[in-house]
């Protein structure tokens, strides 16, 4: 995935080829069943991962 290679691309360690054939990025969703009380571990993960995913996906070249 592009976010996994972003650092290497920026550093010049790898080069993107066939950019014209890249698919449109898919949105990322963090989904949970939403039944009953949300476990604290899940809430902590969502609070941790959500902002970081948004920030990474807004970086140029990702």
C-alpha cells in the first residue's frame, strides 16, 4: 500500500512506476459492532489510530 512505501519513496530508495495505472485510493474505515458498551481497549485503539491514519493519508505522495 502507498502509505507503507511513502517514507521509502520520499527518501528516494524506491521509485514509483506506472503512475498512470494506479487505482483510485480506497477510503479507510474503522468499524466496530456498536453493540453494548464499547470496550476501553477498543476506544483507546480508535482514539489512537483514527487521527494518525488521517494525518498519514493527507501527506503528499501517500
